[in-house]
C-alpha cells in the first residue's frame, strides 16, 4: 500500500484556505487545516469530514513561534514528514482598501502588522516545517501570493491594475514572491518545488463581495502547484497554468 500524502494548509478555517483543503482532501490527501482560532474552525473541519474527507485541525497562528513549534512537533510525531505546505494565511489590514493607493496614508503599525503575517510569519512557518518537507520524496511548497505583488504590473502605468495600490498588502506579497524565488534556489538540488500562486480575484474576506470568482475556482492554482509531478516547475509564479511576470 502506498503511503498517504500529507498536506498542511495555513489559514484554512475559511475562504481559499478551506477550499484548498477541501480540494486536496478530495484527491485522497490527508489535509491538516491550520487555523489560528481552531475552536472556531471546528465547524469548517466537521463540514469537510461530513463530505467524507480526511482532514484534521491544527492550531496555528503563523505569527506565534510557540504555536509553529507545537504544530511542527505534532506533525512530526503523528506523520514523521510533510509532503505539501500551502502558505495561504494572510491579511489585508482594515486600514487598506483594495482599490486605493495607501502609500501615504497607511500607518506604520498597519504596515508592520501586514508584513508580520504575510511575510515574516510565512517565512518562519516555512523554515520550521522545512525539515519535515525534506523527509518527503516530493515536497511541494505553494506560497499564495497575488498578481498585486507584481513589480512588472505596478510599474506599468498603462496596466489596468496599476491604480490598485494597497501598499502594505502589495509590498508584503512582493516580499513573499522574493522568498519564493530565493527558497526555490536554495532547494534546487532537492526534490522540493517552491512556487507562487495567484488565485484570481475571489469572493472571500480579503477579496470582498464584489469579486467575480468563487473560492472553488480560486483554489485551483494552489492545488495544481501543490500536486506538481517531478518534471514540474520551481521558482515560478502562476495563475492557473499561465506564468505571471514577477
Ligand atoms: N481573495 C482574493 O481575491 C485573493 C486574491 C489574491 C490573493 N489572495 C490570497 O489568498 C489567500 C487566502 O485569502 P482569502 O482570500 O481566502 O482571505 P480570507 O477569507 O480573509 O482568509 C484569510 C485566512 O488567513 C488566516 N490568517 C490571518 N492571519 C493569520 C495568522 N496570523 N495565522 C494564521 N492564519 C491567519 C485567516 O484566519 P482567521 O479566520 O482567523 O482570520 C483566514 O483563515 C491570502 O494569501 C490572500 O492574500 C486572495
């Protein structure tokens, strides 16, 4: 019997994280749903179990080093390794609106709080889980980014997105993209693949009610990158199977 694939999705109590967990579990993968308020996430996990999916809740605030370490120990004790890490957890600070340029208005506290989750928390969690991913035969890391991270898009005044500049969010995701490139390079002699995903504009907490896409469609890019075969890319940025400019 082949061993089951083990995946951890951060920020998986709702939105794209929950849907990514659902789709990965639907492929027969054992999915650990990371949730910073695990008590509130019981209903979401129960809903997936009621669909016959194999999921577990893991208490995980990615800005809390103690919770990262406890989660690492739990996964090591129970499974001995991790095959897939989807770094989905993120915030868009309430001071920022999606369609405004907040470069001059956002407070330093909000700027730092955004980086704390979207960049520092994601880097800390990834580095902590890396020893478990190295034990996998085919480790996959997916950083859920955004096309709003793209320097190529933001520096082109003719691009339709160029007026959309929530500064903290965009800058934190640009830093995450740089992490994607650097980490993929650091791991290039291993089987581990590291890629960044743009889900699309999706109706969730971050995407808001105006967004045209449903989480079911939005989760597909991360799921594809989480399940790449041995010949798949690493150190790239995708929306569905289309490569995006950094
Ligand atoms: N929706 C879009 O249009 C869109 C577009 C491009 C990229 N994205 C990216 O897609 C990913 C998922 O976002 P979403 O759209 O599904 O938004 P969402 O519904 O707001 O979900 C964000 C998730 O992140 C979790 N989270 C926030 N801070 C955390 C922390 N410190 N530790 C652990 N979890 C934390 C939230 O947990 P709580 O439930 O506890 O708050 C929530 O589960 C994000 O990386 C986002 O940047 C979204």
